């Protein structure tokens, strides 16, 4: 069975540009979450989506947005990129919203902003 | 305010011995806890979970202990193997109706010496 797949794996963008990251969850999983991990830190929650609706948002500016599609895949968009947005962006999927759901991560998308 | 803390940035253990990784949390609403292992250039891999209704969960070489009164959990790896060398993250989920987000610690780098 395929795990969580993310694309692209690496990308370099210039300050001020926009980026779109993509994620396909594990088959049968209906919830997708996005996390940002900067060097030396743990993953930090950005968004959670379930059945195409935003169900949770972390402490990130409005430059960050996301959406979930009918097939449960998801995109994370970041506008007006800053140098500080350079990080590993992780997508995680889970079955649903019940408390106690384990989340499974993809390999991540490495974003470098120059 | 770091709600999940891993106070030991690194740990070295001899092969075959026990590795004990610790994690403290401050939010009494956390009711589900996860441990992940992360190799460089890969996404975090789920290891083991524990619910607040339990104080121990075991899976093969991995055992997680939860002390709710102390707001402390630990991951025991017995016996440790060189392939266990990685960064370990603990994560906690608060009880929130209809959504959840995991708060991660900053990680502990485990090195198992052959």
C-alpha cells in the first residue's frame, strides 16, 4: 500500500514568490494535516482538513492557505514567500477526526527561499 | 510557550542496552501521545502511541510509559540497535471536539554505538 505521497520533494523559490505543495493521503484516510519543520525543531501544526473542510489552523499568517479535494488529496499554498519560510513541509494523513487518531507522515517537501 | 518538552537534545547508548527517551508536557488536556523516529532527509515514522487511559503500551522492542500525574512520558527501546540511531519526537494531542492537532517536542537525537 502506498503511504502518504508529497510533491515536489525539493524546490527553491525567490522571496516574494508563491509556492504550491501537494499531498496524497493513505488510501482510506479522509483527514490531511500540514506541518512545518524548521531545522532543530519539531514539526509545527499549520492546518488540518477533513472532508474538504478546514478543521484546525495553527499560528501561521494568512499567507498560508490550503485546500482538500474530493479525492482527499490536498494542496498547501504559501504566498509572498519570506526567507523564514524555508523549511521541511510535512503532510500527514489519518483516518478521521476521532480523538486518538495516529497521523502518518509523508517524506516531506524541502522548500528553500533565497 | 513549549507545551511539549524533550529536555535531552542527545543521548548515546551502547548496542544491546536500553535507551530511555523522556518527554514532559504541560497541558492537562492532552489525551493521546505519539512517538516518531526521524532519519535525515525523511519524514517522521510512527513508532508507538498511548492513550491517557493507559499507563503503558508495548510493541516489540518499544514500550511507552505515561505518568499523568507528573505529565511525563518515556520511550524505552530494548535492546537498542545501531539502526535505532535517529531523532525521536514525542507528540501530544489536546482534547478538542471535532479536530485535533499534535504538538511536538524538539526531539532527542539517539546514537546507538556498536
